[in-house]
């Protein structure tokens, strides 16, 4: 089971954004097509609102609720949380649910580090397969913050890697085909025990910083089709 989490906003009481929902549909459809033969089911989560809203962490709470619904409806099945932007943060935060076995965080929005505030938790990522991907030209969510989180997480869990999409921005549109191919390769490996592609396997095995600054090579999608 894959739960796809759209992005949101740091603070807002407005209704969920239909634009954010629409932007994750290509990812959801690509994942659904790739795993359909093996019974993989994909749902896009509809939030109650679009705001994270500080300590309320509403998007993460909605991700946890959706995971509980998966357990209620489908039983004991492994769940992958796949999110973009603020949805990437929600996926990382909600990974502690016992049904979650993997997390795909695409350009995750993370708060600036503040000495007066506890850093974003990584303990919930223990035992999970985690792939973070981030565009190096992202001007909305600092890619260096996702690197620092991955670096902390790698100290407590070995199944974590991070890919850098060079010259791409927050939406990861410039190398869209490669991004979808990488996402699909990781999710199907984590949920269905398929063999990871060589780049993903190497990134998971490599120590920091190599495995956390792995470049997403041009032509990655064509490589998988061979």
C-alpha cells in the first residue's frame, strides 16, 4: 500500500489545495501502474486542511490517520508514505506507525534549524527504508536541511539514502522522467522486495556523505527499461 501525501503550507486554516493534490497525481499513477500486476494499491491522502501549523503538525496527523485507515480496511499490509514538499515532512514524521515500512520524501520542506527548538525527529525512521530526493536549486525548501536530517538518521538506521537532482527546483519538473523512475524503483523494492537498481543499492550501502549526496544521473529511466 502506498499513501501519497501532497504538499501544504507552514501555517494555514484554509481548505486543502486542489493544485497540490493535482501535482502528486502523476507520481500516484506511475506507482500504481508499476505495481498493479502485484496488487499494489495507491491512495492520495486528502488532508483536513493545508496547514502544518506548528506543534499541531496537522499534515503528519492526517498521514497517521490515513495509515490507521489502511490497517482497518486492508489488514496487516506494509505501507509506504510518499510525500512531496510539506507532504515529504509529513511522511518522515509519521513513519513511526508500526504499519509503515518505507518513506519516500521528495523535496521535503523542513524548518530552519534553531538552537532553541528541538531538531526534527529521526528516531521514528529506525527500521524503515527511506529515500530522500531533493533538487539542488530548490528555493522553497533548503536541500541542505534534508541532507542534515538524512545524516542524523543514517547514524541510527542504515537503510537510508538521499539523491540530489542537479539543477532541478522544488517541483522536480526538469528531470521528471528520472524522478518518477527513481521513486518507482525504490518503492517497489521496499514494498515488494524487488531488487533495487544499482544506484539505489549503492546509495543505501555507501557511508555518508556519498550515500546521501548521490546524483540522479540523466538517463536513469532508460537504464531501468533495459
